[in-house]
């Protein structure tokens, strides 16, 4: 029989919903970001893409929220599980020649910032529950070896 979770630990349902939220938010951020890469503002002749801002602020925000909800390093990475396939699929050319994410500086910045933001959130700072929220049995399976009391 499995040991009960320690006091204050989130339930499996809560963790599942938090990870599902991160996955869905990653997909939505990728779609909205790719669509908004060509849109932006010009400041003194410098084009600032809305898609790059969505990738930076959105991916960082959702990753921070997921890390806070789960307390793990796995939480922010789940955002990438939803974000990367959608961003790369929308960046590939179709047989008709249509392309949503063009090979421009804004397109490359969108991919780079969108990839790095959740990774930085996952790596920086200690996690409350380690890599994942799944508890492992103690080494040795809880059996006592010779010479232990």
C-alpha cells in the first residue's frame, strides 16, 4: 500500500489539472504568438513584434504560474510540450507554399525567446518539490540492512 502524501502536498487531481493547464496554455500561446509575429509597433524605426512579446511575457508568466502551482521543475517544461510542436508546425511550409512563421529576425526571435523562457524558469531557483511531485520510496525499499537499528 502506498504511503499517504505528506501534509500540505497537492493532490494528484490538482497536479493533473495544473499540468493540463500548462499544456493547453502552451498550445494557445504558440498559436497566438505565431499569428501575431508580423504585427507590432515601430519605435524610432525599430520594429517590436507583438509575437516576440507574447513568447517572452506569456511563456514566462505561464511557466512561473505552473511552477508555483506544482512546486516542481517539470511544470514549466510542460509549457514547452504544448508550445514547441505547434510553433514548429506553423513555421513549416505547406505544399501550397503558405507559411505562417517566416524566416525573419522576428520569427527567429519568437522561437528563441519562446524556447528559452520556460527553460530559464525551470532552472533558476530551487524547486519546492524537486524535479517532479511524484514521491519515490526511500533507497533500499525501506528495508533495514545489517547493522542498522
